[in-house]
């Protein structure tokens, strides 16, 4: 009876988790309490395997990770269901910074489901936190070749992780390689052409960069407005490098229309205005540039923090706030939605509300 009650409370908690996280947490705790009471009556290890799994899952949800690990020892039965149990224990180990144990459990889970892209990426994230990101990137690159065709979203997700890792390491050539692999299978992705263009710009291959940007500029492929802003900022830098200050100024202005207060575009515009003899306008932009530089440095710092710990709620919330201060609403909105995907505890509802309020106060339409 108590085991049935525990499963019912767990099911109810899952249903409430997004809409009412507080009620969900209370239900998870009631479920765990029911299983604990059931075990008191029969002794440790005497409940069903599924009951121990559900009990541990509820403890995980209320962040009692060590207790969850203890109960999971009774859940394993040598069946494919152990993939879920190993994965759950891996997440508990990871939550209490037991990285080696987490990797061992993710690896055990992958023996049952070797093509589970989510588990592969979770293990890669733990490796990256332990300073073994290069190993993780190598593992994911090999995993891409083992996945069945057609090469679609699963391959792209793995290769994008590899790209983002090497981008964080400032290894431009290594970051280009996985993107070029994605291009072979899916050449018509707007974000892909954007990232390739920026990487080729960083290599100094300006003509190649412009060629990557062209389908974004003529609307053949689409990216969000702030992505297009990044394109125009780089076009401005290329024009300035070629000694075309008027053309550069035009590109920087367009970049700021699309992505307000972007430091790269502001810095470029100030430089172009000075070269074009518009010193008063350039001076007027200096305060905005200083603010943008400070906030973008903060955003980069927070992004590194998030890279080390994707579930860092504080860092994600601060990054959203910094983007709001720059009035870069599209980017802030994307970060809010990403927050909701990574931290599914319902707290994203308040962030959405705060974002709408800030936009309204800034004179924007929520």
C-alpha cells in the first residue's frame, strides 16, 4: 500500500513540476517518506526494484543526492532498465561533485544504450568539468560515426558540443572542423553559416567569411536579429581593415540596429566616426561603450561559469540580467528559454515575467 502511495505521489509531482514547483517538491518528499515507511516494515532491500528506483528519483528531485545513491544500490536488476538507474545515480554523483563516479555510471548506462545522445553529452559535460574536455570531444567525434544515418539532429547535437568546446578553448581550426562536418550533411543551416563566417574572420580569411555571410545577408538563410547584428559587426571590421571607413560606419550602425549596445559594433563605430571626422558623435558614444564592455566581460565570465556547471542557476540569471541591461532582448529571451530547458524546476516562470517587465519599462513591447 505504501509503495503504491509513493508511486502515486511521484507521478503527481512530475505533473506539477513545471507549473507549481513548490507543490511538486512537497509531493516528491511525501513519496520518499512513503517508501521510507514501507521499508521500515520489511527491512532494507526488501522493496521492489522499481520502488527503490522511484524512491531514489524523488530524493534526487528534492536534492538529497547522497540518500538517493544509497537507495539506488537496491534498484539494479541487470536489465535494460538499469540504463535509467545508472544515469540517475550518475546525476546524483555529479550533483555532489563526485565526477569519477558519475562518469563510471554514465559509461555503464551507455552499455545498454550506446547511441543515447543525451547521455553522451552529459558524460562529456562531466569530463569537461574535470578538465578532460579534449577527451570528451574525441569521444563525441567517434560517437558521431557510430550513429545510424541519415545524419540529422543527433549528429548535429554531438558535433555542436565539440565545436562549442574548442571555441571555448580559442582553438579556431579545431572549432571549424566539426562545423564543416555538419555542413556536409546539412548545408542550409543559418546558425552554421554565421559561426563559420565568424571563425573564418578570426583566421583572417576575410573573403571566405564574407562568402559564408552572403546567404544570411540576402535572406536565403535566416538567423535571429542579434546573429545578423554579429554579421554586420564583422563586415564593419573587414571594411575598416580594407581602409573603407564610410562603409565600415554603415555596417556598424546596422549592427547596432539589430543588436543594441553590442561592444564590438560600438567600438568599431567610435573608431569609424573618428576617422570620418565625426568626433563629437564618437565622444557621445563612449559612456555606452564603457558600459557595454563591462557588461560583455561579465557575460563572458558568466558563460565560462555556465560552461563548467550548466545547472548554475545564479550564473544563468545574472547573464540574463546583464543582457537586459544592454537592452539585447532577443538574446535575453533565448537565455531564459535555455534556462528553462536546463533547470526544469519552474523558476523560469519568474524569469519570463521579469524579462517582460524590463522590456516594458524600457519602452519595448513585451
